[in-house]
């Protein structure tokens, strides 16, 4: 037979409650842009200072909108990969305050999964 605990609430450890420092703020967009080579991608800066990166095969798109994408509520980054006739593509969006380190990690993973053929 076991006795019920006499102290109410939950139990935890000091380590589980320690504070963390979280990466905040937009950071440096070059962390993202430096991943693209002129051999495989085209880069265009438009009249709003938005940056657009397209793969030469047209299946990958990255947009960086430092002041927010027109017509959206603070969208700062858009990643899109086109699908095929049998498999749908996908999109990811991040707001203007998403740290560039986070977007760079997402872009790196997308690029890692798309080896040249």
C-alpha cells in the first residue's frame, strides 16, 4: 500500500524551471541570402526593396519583405516549393520579426533536401 503525498500541487526540479534566453529580433538577412549561388538561383530586388530569389528551374521561391509583404499582416519571409503533377508543393511564411537565423535554418534544410540532378 502507498500513501498519498501530503503536499498539494505538482513537483518539478530547479533545472526544469531555469530561465532561458530566446533569440529575438529580425537579425541579419544575409544569413539567409548567403546560401544562394548565382549558378543555381536568380536574385531580384524590387522598387520596394523586397528581395526575391528563384531557382533557375522555377520550383523554389524565397521572398524577403523587410517592411512586410504588401497585402499581408506583417509577413516578412515566404518560402515556396512547387509541386509536381502527382505531389503538392508547400509554402512557409515567417513574420518580419522572425530571427533570420531561424529562416536560414529552414532554407538550409530545404536546400539540403534538393540535391542537383
